[in-house]
C-alpha cells in the first residue's frame, strides 16, 4: 500500500453561449477519477482488492490505519457496484 495523500484539483469550467445547447456549463474531466467521485479509481481498486481477500470489517480497519477512513458500508457499496458481494 502507498502513502496517504490528498489531491486538490482545480478544474476549468467552460460556458456555452449557444441558446440551442442543453448544457450551459462544462467542467474539465480527469481519467483517474469518475464524475462526482470522492475516491480515485486506483483507491477504489485497492479497496476492492483488499476486501476480496479478507472480511469488510478487517479491510476497514487496515484501510483506516494505513490509507483512508473507509467504513464497512462503503466497502460493501463498492463491492455491490462492481458485482462482487459483501
């Protein structure tokens, strides 16, 4: 596991002046994080990998100690989202 870090992103916001366009604003997107996500794809992969190899409770304790405060319910939600069961 890696070190605990915080990523602060400053995204560019673009505006559309076309009256026929259904979107008035557009935000810059990044490959390493999903839209409106709070965790990077790499962190989600690490959480899934760890929780598949041990219980959600143990994975939560390991992640809180080393990486990030992740609750058991968050782990279960990630597993359900990826069609892996808790």
